[in-house]
C-alpha cells in the first residue's frame, strides 16, 4: 500500500490540476495506492471527496505538524507500507514508483524541474541536499520508530530537512537510495503566491538545464490533460 501525503493550502487552480493528475497516477500504479490530503479549506475537502482521496482537517501552521498528521493518518488508518510526501503543486511520473525501496532504505531523487511563475520556463534542477529534492519513498519501518511523525512539529519551513534532523536526534539511521531519474518526471509549478514556500528565484542556484517549450514537455511526460489544466492555471 502506497500513500501519498499532500498538505494543501491556497494556489487552488494549480493544486486542482496537480491533484487530478495524481488521481490518474494512483490509478496507473500496479500497487494499491491512495492519497491523504491535509488542510483546512472546504473546497479541498470537496475535491478529496470527488477524487476518492482521504481528507483530514489540520491547520496550516505549524507546517511540520500538518505533515505529521498526514503521515500518521496514512500509517494508522490506511495501514500504508510506503509513504510519498508530495506538494500540492507537484506532479510525479508513475515510473518513479516502479521500484520500491528495501526495508530500512529511503528512495529519493536529486533531479527534478520547476515551471517559472510566468509559465515561460521549465528549469531542470540537481539538488545536492541529503535526501535529494524531497520527493521520497519511505518504507514503513523507517517511520515507525518516530511514531509516524517524522517532521519536527514546529517547523514552518525546511520540513524535508527537519526529517533528517529528527531522525538523527532519535537515533534513526537514514540510508538514502538515490535513483537516477529524468528531471521532467518531477515538476514543481512555481507561482508568485505567498503560500509558495520556496520561490522560483531561490531554486535557480540548482539549475542545470532549461526548456522553453514548457507545455510540450509537460504534456509528453504527464499527459495533455495535465498540461492543458496547468497552462490554464497560469493564464
């Protein structure tokens, strides 16, 4: 059982497009899978119901606690074997889920991409942080010693990094299995919204390549339906 954990807040048009694409990804996977949406906005609760995803209420702050509520729900209510954190403005290709990590390992990637706030640039990134770009696959045994609440509760930023810190504090060894992936298989749609934690400009230091045929590339990797909906969200 694979559980995507997706906190949601604001950026409604692009989040709607990404979550609908996630529904298609869940349906394409060979393994049983679902998604836990975590937030406090009724419109997202209605979308979760429409997409047959799980929904739990949680305040938007602190963000670490919000993520933890999603992980814990996936563990206790869905009996998830694997956990995949995902932003509400991200999409992933199902191929990334083809090979699940062994016990005690965390599958992660360093290559991903982002769309600029004007929708004109698709930039490939190479992330050097421990654990890569944040799209990870955690097996259940890694999170269980932390009671399925791996993030530091008080964190409002750098939640991914806080999981590494929390594991170190708790004496849980993280063994990262870095997978080679096409950067276009993970796309983060950047906007100018204050709800965007990491801005497009702040991530440009990791840039390694760029495409200007943004919506063609996204359509090729994630389907024309997602490309059309995301394009419309940028208009």
